[in-house]
């Protein structure tokens, strides 16, 4: 007892380390040292990410890190060495003085290591108490301000109300506010004006259209199969609608996870939960693979990749052919994870996609169709009996010829006119049966429509054993494995209940789903709150939001991440609650302006001293243009539509125009989330503005600036057509003079009043177009409107 108390006393007296390995030291070592002395390579026997190795003797007999003794640590001597053959790192830039100081301080404080942050249980940290009171509006700000104070930085001032409402509208709905909405918000001086604005936007149906698109990126949503034929995935749009509705209804995230991974295996599945399993059918599929078995395992790998990254932010797929080189995932572990999906039928076979189409009609509709089918079969069977009897009366050669026709319906058609001659006793009955069949076919037109969903359809109750595939080759099976979770979770082997009578599947996916959606899972809540943060603030607390492994970037604010994860679970996995919490923070409400000290000390804004400005996404660009010119069609859900695509773009397909429809002009004005997503023919405007590759999960879209964007927005058909619609809307207001037209156009596009400079620039541009290019007044105003929707003020937030 005394020893325990003494140990506690010593621990209390020991000062807390000011430098943290995961937060401060590991990023430096990862950037400068791990290439030669990390998880993948250990030159000279030195591995700096492992304390036991790093503080032990290397091959040379030296000790790289001597805890508490900087002067005896070979690592520091080699970093400071003037000898080019000894100096570390041998290539690239040397350590900066401040980086060296961090490592020295860490060694002096005992060189304490921590386990990889993501593989540790979620903590429940107390929000720190910053020195400066009054700025923080909620616990998020306390975490942010504490780090800023530690670094000697100050947070930016609050953004203007105009900036805040535009930021909130785009982040939550993907659409801009109108001038009237901005002015009403600016005029509302009540203390809860901003909170009421957020509540209204979270309740908007446009919210699900914006946030559903984020999820669709993660699960590689597309409505076709890829490869040369790139055939349509029937009913894929129903999964898209499920996601939009789930966000609008604020479906608890754990339920959202459960329905997608095991919506057919839960108790009392519904059409909605069946549609959710369309998640499994969104990947690429080759209807004519060169190696069918390999393609089946490629589809499993796609599911492992997507599930691992989207829900857990781990790269399980890296262990398909060998043990993971970095993270603690073995090849056996990969196939244990694959085993959860084993038995689920592949997407389809050539000529049939029945495995991916499940009926979700109501019981009355199913019963009506089944009864009708029985009636049809009974009539057909009797007609076929008569036909067979007639065939027996044919001469042998003719009989052989007619039997070559395997389709019973075609065989019956060929024999139709000969029944009376060959089997006269059955002729009258046959005529009556034909009348009955005509009546049944007419009746079928009035039956209620059956409904199907892209979903898991058919899954083995007792799957075949899962084996390790040697070097990832499915033709070389190895040892048999059972379902298992990634090893670093330190979870016991899952218990797979014995299937019950009447159960159609093995129930394995439900076991996996419940584990992922558990509040005890150390990754799921962290991953999702990091994604919410990323889409609210422009980047995640963990930048690599689909890789929390050792090759990912560490969190900039690990305690904040864990606090948010805990809050998320305690809120009942309430996504909208987390969004409002973030948006009500002073951190979210900061200006995005630059500050000399912040830009010099933290140019990447890792410490969140300002808000990150951003360009509109591809969908926001398109939808905003349609909104400001008055053409946006608010129709929600249902089949996707086909925007007009030029013949030149169509020519890039193996069969130009194949699989691309021709939607009406009104339908083409719907929101971009409803555009039919064809893998081999992405809408050019979306592609130009960084729409993601749909063959793999997309955690974060690139944001590029490249010539095709300007060319498309100046010369493209869509931009010019919609600019003309904007000009038409302006004319319909009754504005006649150039000045009045400019003021109306500015109000529609920028949601503000035009100033004198706006008018002067507009008049000058239209005069030049008329004088130098011979355009008339109407066409010059069309091009002025085109110029407006190309301005940075229109394209960028803040």
C-alpha cells in the first residue's frame, strides 16, 4: 500500500510534459525521419516511432534518444553535425531551429511516447480555461483559444452579418441568400437572431440536398457500372433520395450506419432500410470480366475499402496481399474483415442484375401480382400442353425443327395457326385459352405497379468458408479464417448467432454494423465529427479525414476531437446538434481576413486563428447561377435528369450519346445533386470544378484553379444560356436604362445594391462591346450578365 501511495505522490509531483509526442514531435519525425527510420524502414536498426527501439542501442552501438539527457542523445548530435556524411536528415531541408527545440524539450522532459492517438480509447477531456475571458461562446472556443494563447496568437474579429449569413446558407443548403434575406438578418438585432437563422436553415429541405452530397462522395455514388458499356444501375437514384431524406429527418448517425450496412438483416426491415443497402451496389462492376473470380474479390475489396475509410477512417484494404506496412493490420485480419461480407451475392451476372434488385412493394401489391402470375401460368401451361400434342402430329423432320426453338412463347406462336388441323378436338379450348390470355394481359395493365430497389438481394444463410488468398490471388487459397474486427481495436472475436428458421441471410453484416455503430467504438464518432468539422470549417481537425492511421496526419486539436466525439454520442448521434454547436461558436463566426502575425506563424491556419475562405463547389456554382436568374427548379427526389452535353464531349464515349437521355428544359433546372451520374460521362461543368472521381471514396474534393474553368464559364453553352436568362429576368423587372439594368443585375447576382463603381464598370464594358465588337445593346447586356457570374464575388465565400 505504501509503495502505491508513494508512486502516486511521485506522479503528482512530476510536472506535466509541455511537449506531446503525438501532437508536437511525431509530425516532425514523420516529415524528416520516418522515411528511413519509421514503420516501413529501419536503417541502422533505428526506429523512431517505437520507444523501446529508439531508446535502445542501434547497430552502431549508439543510443539515439536518452530520455532526460539531450547531450547524450545521438539523434541530436547527428542533426547538429557539420559532417555531411553524418548529418541527419541526409537529404532535403534540415530541421528548423524551432523544430529542433521541440525535440530537445521533449527529450529533456523524458521522451515520453504515446500510443497512436486514433488507436486509443476516446477520452472525455474537460474544456480548458483560457486566460482571456469573454471571447469563448461555447466549449469549442475554449479548446481553440487555449492553443492560440499557447502559440501567442489571437483569434480574428467576428465576421460581418452579411458574411455570416452567406457562410451559413452555403454551408447548410448550398444556395445563396437573397438580398431581402440578408437585409432582414442585418436588421434583426435580437441576441438569438443568428441562432434562429441556423435553426431555419437546418430545417430547410435544401439542407439534405447539400449534406447528402457530402455522404454520396464518401460512398462513391454513381448510377452506372463503369467499364466500356457503363450500363445503368437500376433504381440507384432511390439510394440518393434515402441519403437526402436521412439528413433532412436528422436520422441518428448510428441508425444511418446500421441501415446501410445491414438494413436487410435488422429486425423488421422496411422498404427504407432495404434501399439503404444500395450502399453495397454502388461500386464499379464489369459484366464481362476476363477473370470472373478475381472480379468478385475486387468487389469485396471495394467494399472493404469504402467501409473502412467512410465509417472507420482506416485503410484495411492495404493488407489484401500482405500485412499492412504501417498500421497493425495483418493480411489474415483483412480476410477476417472480408468474411463479414462473404455470402452476399455479387452485383450480378452478365444479362442479369437480379442479385442487386429487391422488391419493396407492399404486401397487397405483391399478392395481386402473384395471383395474376398464377393465373397466367395456369393458362400458359394448358396452352403449351396442347401445343406439345400438336407438335407430336408433325412429320419427324418438321417436329425436330420446331423443337429447336427453346422459347415456349415463340414455339407457341409458330404453331398457333396449325392447332385446328393437328389437334381438332382441342381447337375450341385453345381459342378460349387465347381469349383468356388476352384478358389477363389487359388486366395486367391495371395492376398496381411493383417497386424495386437497388439493394442486397439474396445472401447465403451459411456462407462458404473464407480463406486467406496468397498474395491476394483468389486462385491460391490459404488458411480458413472467421469474421473478425481490425486487430488494433483489441476486440474479442465476434459471436455470429446461428441463423434462425426463416432467416434469409447469415446475419454477419448486422454484427459488423452494430459494432461500428456502437458508442464504445473508438473510431466511429471521432471520424464523423471530424467530417462535420471538415465540411463546416473547410478542413478537418484531422486533415486526412479517411485515414486516421499512422500515415494520416495527427489531429491539430486532439482533446477537442475527443470532446466533440463524446458530445456526439451523448446527444444521441445527432448530426444537426453538432452542426449548430459548431456554427454557434466564436470560432465559426470569425472573419477570414489575414493577420500579419498569424500568416507568418501559422500560414496553414492549423490553430484556427481565422475562418478559412473557400470557392463554391461545382454544384454550388451551377445551382447559384440558376437561383439568381430565377430558373432553379425546386423539385426534389425521383429519377435523375440529363443536362445538355455537347456533341464534342459525347464523342469521347465508345458509343457517343449511349445511355444519355434528353430531359426537358424545366427538368434541367433542378439542383445538381439530381443530375444522372454516369461514370464515363460526368457533366463537364461539374467535372471542371472538381467533381470527384466516382470509382473510389472521396474524402475531400480537390479545389483547383485551371484554364478550363474560365473557358467553360466564358464560352460554355450552359454559362451563356443562363446569363441570357439572367438578362431576361432583369428586363422583366421593367428596367430600361443601362444604369437601371446594371443595378437590378447586381442585386440578383450579388444580393446587394450596386455602387457607383459597379455602374461605371458595367457601362464601360457594354460601350466597349458595342463600339469595338459591333454588338447591339441587348447582346452587350447579355455578356455583362455573363461577366457577373464569373466574378470572384460570386464564386467565393468571404
